[in-house]
C-alpha cells in the first residue's frame, strides 16, 4: 500500500515500528470501513430473514351471494 499510494505508513527502526500520521489516518479509516461493513452485513441479514419469513396477518374475503332462479 505504501508503494501504491507513495506514502510512508510506518516509522521503522531497530527499536520497533510505529505509525506515521498517514498510517494513523489509514488505521482510523480502515476501522470505519470495517464498522460500516459489519453494519451493512447485519442489515442485509435482517432483510434476508424478512424475505424468508412467511407473511403473517388477517385476510378478509367478501364473496357475493348470487341467487339462481
């Protein structure tokens, strides 16, 4: 990703690795995307369940009575 975007995401040293400002922004954005994906997944699962569940309710039919002579 660093090469593709031409940014440095990590400060690398012998003491370890830390995020650069760009790296911090990337992590925050990735977390947001992950949360949105999970929200969407939950919503779609609920829609899927609603589509599979039978229709429940009352149905009233009016049938005219015709007298035959």
